[in-house]
């Protein structure tokens, strides 16, 4: 069984045992880094939320670094100002990393963005050395937030992309 499938199985087990209490939740996921010409390397994700998985903190543990930061599920009620932590270390709106199907001309517009990407999760993580990682995830069941599971990808600044599953 390849590394990604092992982490996917672990993620499914963790998702089934999500801790609930006063809307607090947490979970795990996995993934792998694929760099051309090198064997894939495992990545472990964990997350915690106090609002049912709509916002919270995420940690990505790679073989050579740990990244942590905030995640946000985009809803039609999301205020664009609340997304400001996502852009730290990156261009505003991540226009240099097109979203699912691309964002289109004109750049980031908060209201249009939150309508179009409702149900998706974005994260901006940072390592102790100051390196950034950004993640974009498709939720399998957006009403359940991160607890509902999802798949997506993360990108390390000036580095590789990571396939992720929660």
C-alpha cells in the first residue's frame, strides 16, 4: 500500500473518531510530496477547531519541517477582511496560484470570491524558519466543515506541491 493510501486510511479512521464537544472538533489527514526524480515522501496533517471545523488551526508535518497556521472554510457569510491571514507571505487573493478553475481577470474580489468558493477550505501555514505553505481543499460535506473530510493540495513557497486528504 503506498504512503498516500496509508494516510488516507488513517484519515478515515481519524474522521470517524472526531472529538465533539461544544462544537470543538479535531482531525487528521495525510498526503505526500511528489518531487520529480525522487521517491514520494509522507506528510501528516492535523487540525483543531472550536466552531465545528469552519475555522481553526492546522499543522502539516513533513520529513524536514513542520508548518502551522490558520484555516478558513469559505462560506457566503465570510467577510473578506477575515481572510487577511491567508495572504501573509503571498500575493493578496493568491492570484499567482489559480483556484479551482481559475479566478478570472480582475483579481481578488471578496464578495465574488466568497460566493464562488463557498464550501472550500483555505489555509496559510508557516514553518519556524519563516517558510510559507498554502493549502486549498475541496470539502466532501461542507456542512460538516473539516470533519466532513476533503481532498486538495498544498504548495510550499518556491517548492513542491503536496497532495492532501482529510
